[in-house]
C-alpha cells in the first residue's frame, strides 16, 4: 500500500533529505585521488551526528557502514574501505539519514581526477536519466512514464539499465511502496498521486545490465566488469509537480 504524506510530513522528510544533501555538498570537492571511502564514510556520519540525525543504513539488515561506496564496476552496496581511490575511478556514494523518525536517501556518482571519455559519458547520461525521470513524475502520470523515459534515453546511448535493484517509496521506512524497476512502458504502472514520496535512482551500466553479488552478500557488480553509475534523489509529488527533497 502506498502511504500518501501530508504537507507537514513531507517537510519532515525534507529535513532528513537536506542532511543527506549537505553530506554530498561537503564531500564533492574532497573526492580526489588518495582519499579512501572509509574517510568519506566517517565524514558523512559526522555531518549526520552534527544535525542530530543518524545513518539509517548502519545496522540495517546487518549492513556495517553509514554509506555504500561503489567504485567502477560496482553498481551498488559496495563496502567502504581503506583502499585509496585512484585517478580515473568513478565512485557512487549512497546514504540514508534518519532525523526525527523520517528518512532521506540520495546517491551520487563522482569522478576521481581525470576520467575516461566513456566514464564521462556514462555519468552524464545517468544524471540526465534521473532528470528525465523526475520530469515525468507528475501527478496523473504513471510510473511507466518515469521508467520508460529513463530506459529509452539510456539505451539510446548504448547503455544498460539495471533491473534487479529497485527504487522505492520512503518515509518512516526505507523501502515503502511503490517499489519499481527503471524500465517500463509509457502509460503503464501505478498512477502517480499528490502526497507520494519516493526515490528515482537509475543505475546505468556501460555494458550488460545483469548483476552479480560478491561473497559478502551485499556488493552488486556488473556481470561483465564494465562501469556503472547512479544518481538518486528523493522526491515528493505535489499539486504543482515533483519537488526534489534532496536537492544539493
């Protein structure tokens, strides 16, 4: 069941989302060759604590970190580590903040130094997929309008769209309804209504969209070891259209 949020509840979610946005604003200029994803993880947790929030992911189903740090062929749920990031890497940092019982969720991909033209294109197209999806998240539209816009654009550039990891509603729980893939057909799927709050988070791959999971049970990689990127916002549906709650 989709839980529609009141205006006051959306504002409470926005406060949690803005903690996440501050995390990403802070880290963006610091991601350079030599920084470790463990350092990034500590910075995110410190920012959350400063605001009286906590990292919701830490301990969620046994996950041990405040962030997911997914480099290069890792699509999602990568563990932070002490391995320094290197020139040419791309890394996605995903985190969820809990503030006063409400959650905010956003992932962002970052270039580490100078990256390849292919990596640049993948990141650009993935971010544009997010923007196109948000444009379609209008009250009265259907989720298929969102997902088909993402799928068509990514595939028109020769990229894959991950099916096995889902976007989701969010509020007091991390994974509320609707849950959905970023592929579909226009005019199909759940009707988008005012009061819905959910993520749009396309995971786009350089090659095959299929995934494999590492022995740690979390880390999701591309099956062909090619690059992946992801951009994610939490949005609220209002009478005027979608509002980006995690806007940086």
